[in-house]
């Protein structure tokens, strides 16, 4: 490593610029132990109405400890394994080496500081000392190495970047060095999701042992997840809550009844109509934030006639995104044929709006693609989303005008994931994807909807070869100008191959009662529940 050093607040884009400039080793210093940098919240990341009491006082109320947060979720935890994607509440069992704030600045977590080589092929982390797992074992460099290597060796973890590292060195108890044979300018996107679990329990399907602010107590599948306070958490004084109980409520009306009936303190993905109805009610606090999710319409690329991309391209004009965003989502989202939020370096206004709803154009293109006669197909979606079910009916009516009869098949979460991820459907799926808040190349690596190697739309070899090569270049190109062109090429690929059709970037909805304070989003589709408290 070069001896040239600079102390910086490192954002993802700043990191790319440093790599391109040829600067030597980048040293990032931590905040004081137990006092990580405060996360700034921008209006694009989170919006919430201040309570009258806070406004009257002229300053936010001071946090206090105690109480159990009662949280309603429309989806369950998929599994307890730490290296598969976790839900909002379950994330709090684990910490990561680093975390982004909402402005993409890298902040210390289990790593107090880090050194990055000038070519971005090596990153040395200096671990926080004295951090304990929930079973009393101490965090050390071998535990970090174990977690990355376990993520590397497991299938379908959405942590494929773990394969980047040609070696992981542990020169001492509190130092770990990740090395790659290629530049890895997106490394911190990987570390954002690498949960650090206690090695002896990581593969136990009944246990969840991390270093996080809350400890696992119990998971009742399709019913509830219970967590309790980690009194030995390395962030002194946190968490404020004594515990969290997440109730799984897949029926939207039941969610409304329980929340407004006072048996829940918070509810995520609250039905849009009810979210709008309550947002000016002083007894509740609504939040919308960009967590990188997006809504889309997926197509089985191996089922005729949709194995012909010219036929798929016709459907770009058959999905009424404006109606989805403005009527179904009540303006909480904006229509877009691409998945990116406006803060993404891949966002392109012209390409996002290039395909306006036009059934005549769609019919003309289907005919040119050789598609004729009456077609049938299924539309698979999760039954927990009233909005997706409503839009599926709109699609059903519009597609009927093209001679395509759709059968709507709402599924519970487990059945939906099995059917869609294993291509067991005849036609289409309606749902969404994730990770668009990160670098676009990361989204193509992690998101099941976008992935060019393991997607939900059967877009696979050999037709995906060019896309695979393009994504591969995107993950290792350090030059910002060249990356910008790759983003444009990725957008063109999406609009040409059409294995998914974008509908809108999705504004995640969270609503709490007015007694919940300190809600702050992260960039991994979760909240900083260790900073939340109850009045």
C-alpha cells in the first residue's frame, strides 16, 4: 500500500473518485467508541410530520429507556440464517463492519477504521475491541473471516460479492484484510449487508446470535418474532427499547384494525389508502423513505411467445405505470420504466419515461413479433399487498384488449417465492425488487428481480451472456466516467431484453403512533431501531 494518506468521510462516490485519481491508501478514522456519527436524514430519504409537542417545545424530546415496541409486518422472516436477506426488525440482531448513512457516507460499526489501497484491491479493517456476541464470545478477526467465507459458499444468499475476495488475512485478533485480484470500488455495498454472526451458531436453524442491539428470543413462523434488549451492546446506553415483538399480519384490513385499535405501535407497508387517511392525524406519524425497492412486472422468458424478446418489448407499452403510480399508489411513487430512484447515478429521465401506455402500439408490436390468436397466462403476486392485487385487475382488463387472458393468482409469501424464484409460473409475476439504493451494479448482483444470472424471470444462458459481461465490468470498473457509460448501457439492456418491466421506484411506508420516537432509516431496508424509544 502507498504511504500517501488522507482522512475522509468516505462516501461511495467519493471512494470511486479517489480510486480514479490514483490517490494512495485511504484511511478512514472512526468516531469515538460508543458514539458513532449521527445519521443525517434528507427529505428524499425520509419524511415525517413533527409532533405538536415537539414543535411547541422548540426541540425534540429526550430519549428514555423502557417499553416493548409492538410492530406489525406484512411479511415474515424467511429464515433465521444470518447470510440471507433479513427483514427490518431481524436486522437488529446483527451488526456489520460498516454501514452507510442515508447520504451514502460510510460509517464505522464493528470496524473502528479501515485502510483502502489506492487501486481498491485491498481493504484492511481495524476492529472495535471488547465487542461481545450475545452468547458471550468476543468478536475477533477470525469471526469476520468466517462470516465472509460462509456467505461465499452458500447458494442464493444475495452476497455473491463474497466471491470477490481471493484471500482474507487475519494478522492479529483485531485486524482483517480483504484482498481481491480486481478493483472492488463497490466493496462497501457488500459490507453493508454482511451480517457478522457468532461462528459456532451461524448454521443452527434455531438460533440467531450476533452482536446487535437486540437479542433473539423466539420465532413463530408466520406469526411473530420476539427480540429483547442487548444490555451489553457496544453503543453505550442503547438500545432504549426493552424489546421488540413483530407480528406477521398478511391481511391488510387486519393490519389496519390492529394498528388503529391500539395493539400495534408501528406498521410497515401500511395500505396506501389508510396511510393517506392517517397522515394528517396528530395521533400518528407517517414515514416514507427510499429503501431501494421498486415495483415491476416480470415475464417468464422461457414460455412462448415471451421467449421472443420482440414480444416482450411490446408489453412495455401495455403496463400503465401512470395509473399505478398516481391512482393505485396515490402519488406516493412516480412512474418509471426503470427501477432507479432519482438519487441513483443510473437514473435517466428520458429512458425512464420513453414507453408511455399505448395499447395500440403494443398490439402493433405483438403482430410484428408474430404473436396472434388468443393467449393465456397467470399473474403471480403476494396476497398481502392490496395495491398489487388492485393493479393486477387493471392489467387483466388492459391485456384482455390485446387478446391476452390473465388468471390472477395471489399467493402467500412462501408460495410466491417458491413459484417465482423457481420459474413455476406460466406467464407473469407482479411484485418488486430491491437494492436500487446502492450502486446499480450492486443491484444487478443482489436483486432477484434484476440479476442477470439468477433472476425470477428465467432470463438465463445463453441469451444473457452479453448482460453478464456488462454487469461484471460494472462491479470492477473504478473510473467514474466509464461507470456512467456502463450505467447507461445497463439501462439499454433492461429496456431491450425486457425480462422485467419497471413500474416505479417504491416508497416504503411506515406509520407509528405518536408515542414512537427516534425512527431513522438505513440503506439496507431497515430502521435504526436501537435509536427508537417510547414516550
